[in-house]
């Protein structure tokens, strides 16, 4: 559907929380060579540079007409997902930043392979450490994407994003959390 409709005409696809799988991925990085402010700035200005991985290429934000836009509430990000007919869009549902953190929430749009709400958070921790957390609620709603395969690929994708964060900060991973419910 995303190929035949204007972005601002696509419907959001929110999962039924009683059926959604909840996933939380987090890395805690010590001795980063990049400050939390620098990482926040990169995430808030070029999220595609942080989130792209071998399974999903994130594009720069666009507005409802498909024109280049800022990473802000109401705009969209195209995601090219490896596999047939898997490309789709997410809508930026919320973006917040304060002195010590930056957060963003995405909602999948009509045409995406699943229903989902995904949260990302960059957080400055005590002693100069940085954490990056991805939490998602996902529900497959297309027959060509069996649940087990979709979850496995999504877990691989989010773990690659955590690896991106480690490389970007040039620090040492102290702890990693992969929690699936």
C-alpha cells in the first residue's frame, strides 16, 4: 500500500498488546570516546546513520509528501527490509531530548510487514557511561512473514544496531540485554 498512497494517507498499524511480542535490547558502554551529547546529536539529526544494518536500511526522514524533513513528530522514515515486498514506512510518533537523553518512538504504517511500536533511547549514565535501549511491541500481520522468522530477523537487526552504537562511541560494551517476552 505504501507504494500506491501518499504517505500522509497511510494508516498507522499499532499492535494488539495482548498478542504483541515485547522485546528489549540494550547496551551499556563504558569509556566512550564520544560524548552522550555527540551521540544524541547524531541520532537526532541522522537516525539512519545509527539504525541502518544489514537487514534494514533506514532512510532520512521525509514529510507526508515524501520531501526531505527533520527528524520530528509526524514525519516518516522509509525502511528497506531485506526480503521480497518487505519495504515500508514508520511514522515518527514522538521525539524528546533533554540534557542527558534523547528518545524517539516509531509506529509502523500501512504497507509495513508488521504492526509495531518501537522506542529508542540514548541515555548518559553515571561515571560517563552511555546506554542505548530499543524496546518494541511487534505483531506480524502478513502471512508471508511467519512469526518465528520475523522475530529472529528483528532480533538480529536490533543486535546489529547495538553493535553500531558500540562502534560509534568507540567504547567498551559492559553489558548487553536481549529480553523477549
